[in-house]
């Protein structure tokens, strides 16, 4: 793809509305544009990243045995009234009426709708267990949308819902989803922690959050490097909190526990706890029969008795992962995309477009890369090399091939890595070998 023929509206200045790096860089790199508070359009570069994140998620879901479907955004109020959440959800729910004055909502989540589907079609133990998922737009009327895609009113999410005969089957699927989410974040190339968490409005008996570590994360997480204990800050416990050692007891004057601090020790092994900030990108729940009982989703078991379906739900944010990746992986020049989700793998930069030999060589290299199934952005613009380098840093493509005077004299390409700025020289005929090694090192094929 030639830069001059693509749509990449980069910005030189930091937008005044941007509060954190991921928001600023997503705007400056031409990934998104604001439509209204908490509502964004995804431009071509951002869309390419979204599709790559979706594909990794879809592969892991399919490999885990989950089955993809697609549910409507609009949901009738009657289902939410049966579950008790029509009023409970409060002003975060977008509500509307049709021409016949019937109440609907724009789905913030899909527990009610998927349970209604189970009520219609999962009638026997022979149909179980089953895990159904979708990649869908969600809507939540945040009181204070902020941080760009991290706290938006419209966002893209993968949500899965499992239906089982009993708790034992639920444990099996829950573990599969836990492992799949770990693989998703590892394949993308993000540092993360999994923590025990509150179940909140979704409900259920047990849940885990998947946190991408980031300095500007809204959430705090507590973990023990020694034994592996981890929890969301609000659920965390430490020796000092429980009063096992009086000098460290953190009970305040109102008789409430305060939360752990750096230096407090693990409730399990007594080693020092660590406290870091993170961005929640995934959350999985053991729901039990909370929704199946209320919506009468029952099945005929092997003993001939009708029983409520045992449920789990598993959400991971597609657009939120995009923002979290930028928040974790950037520098003062711009984004540093991990190769797994980068919009392009190689950026070809010619230091001057007025040299016909360099232009012909660039076209030839571009064709070579395409034959190797490499996504390449060829910056063919008639602008200074400095502008090309600045845009390349901002956009964050993992590798750039630089063709200039050195290439004219020696036929060597200067290869520069975005992550660490390391440079190597590459003969043209060694491009296939270089790409093969790069893909192997980054698990791209």
C-alpha cells in the first residue's frame, strides 16, 4: 500500500481533549476521530488493528470449542425486567421506545438475550455443555466518558456465554476461557496480570479480571511475586489489613479496613506484596443459575428432572485492548505496535522520491514483500525525509526499510526496528530470509 493512496490523517499537535498517551496517540496517528463524547470513528489504520485483535480472539475462542453467533444490539425491556436489571442497571443503560411505545435498550451486555435463546433451544442435557460467543458493539452511557477508547459510550467487545448441566462442567469451561484469555494477551504481546475481582452488576459467585499493566491504568491490583496471589485492589487482603500484626493494622478511626500499601505482606506466604496500576481488558464470571432461574431457562437432565442451566460469561474488550496496547507500548515519539496487531509490518521510506533508481528499487522491494505475504506501507509522498521518519515513529510500524544514498552505492537497505531503534544492513536478496526470521521471532506464522 502506498502512503499517498491510503488515508492516514496524522496530527502534529497534541489534541487538547486528550488526557492520557493512548488517547492522544490514537488521535495523532490517525487511528480514530471523535464524533461525540465517548463515541469514536475508527479510521483505516485503527480498523486494521481492530481486525487483527478480533482475529486473534476469534482463533482462541474457536480453538477452545466456543461457537460464534451474532445477537441484536436492540433488546426488549421485558427480558431485563425478568432478570431484575431493567431498573438496577440505572442511567448507564441507553433506553429507547419504538413507534408502538414499547421499551428497548441498546445492549450494554447480553446475559438476558442469550439466556432467552437458551430458553428457546437448550431443552436437554444432550445439548450441553455449549459455549456461545459474539464480537459485537456495546453501549453504556458513561457518566463521564474519558480517556478516549478506555471509557467510551460505544465500544467493541467479545462476549461469550456458557451453558452447562452442573458446576463441574462450568469449572471446565471457565478454565478454558481463563487459559484462552491468557493466550490472547500473550499472542498480542502485552504484560498483564489476572486477579480475583468483584462480580458487580453482572453477578455470580466468582470472577477474574485480566489487567494490562500501565502507569495510567484506572485500576489498582495487588499481587505477590513469591506465591502468585493476586487480587483487584478492592478485594485484596494483606497481613496488616487483617490485623495479624498489630503494628501494621490498617483499621481506620471509623472501624473500616483500609487497603494494602507498598510494603504490606502477602496473606498466604508473608512475602512483600506489589501494587501496580492496570487497565481491565477482560472479565470472566461464574454466574451459576442467576439468569436461568429468572428467565426460566431449564433443561431436562439425564434423571428426567427439569433443572436450571448453569451459566458462565466471559468478556474481553476489543477496542479497549487497542487502547491498552498503546498505553503500555509507546514512547515520546509515538506508538510501538507489537507485530501481532500492527496495521502494517514494514514501512518503506525513501529519503528522496526524486531519484528514479530509488523509486524503482522501492517498487521492486514492495512487490517482493507482497509475494511473501507481508503487509507493507510504502511512503511515496513528496515530502522531506524528516516528515516521513516522524510519521513512521508516530504510527509505530515495527520495521522500516530505509533507502537512501547508501543503497545507491552498496545496494544495502538500512533496517530499523521501531521497538529499540536497532539498525542493521540488509542486502536485497536477503529479504526473504529476514522476513522468515522476523516472523518466527514474533510468532507471526
